C-alpha cells in the first residue's frame, strides 16, 4: 500500500531504472513544473535506509529498553 499523495505518485511514475556497469540508477527527466521527482527519490532513500541491519545498534545512553529514554 502507498499513501495517496498525487505528487508522490506522479513522481514515481516518472522514474526510470537505468542499468550502469556498476549497478542500477534511478533517474527522472527534469520537468520545469515538477523538477527531478524529489519525492520519489526521497522515498527510495528512505526505503534503502530500512534495509540496513539495525540489530547491533545501541545508543550510548540506552536504558534497558534500548531507547535511551529513562522513565
């Protein structure tokens, strides 16, 4: 499911996946009205960030819950 944001959906529809020798690249042709599909690029980066393994993450001031918030 995806949040119903017309600007985001428009940006996603404009993205192209381009194969490069080193991998793949997301590209969006520049449009004077809508720019470089910034919303779609931001979503792609956010999704990439969720793929990193956070199992070893522990903040410096963590409590027993690991969130650093003391109650």
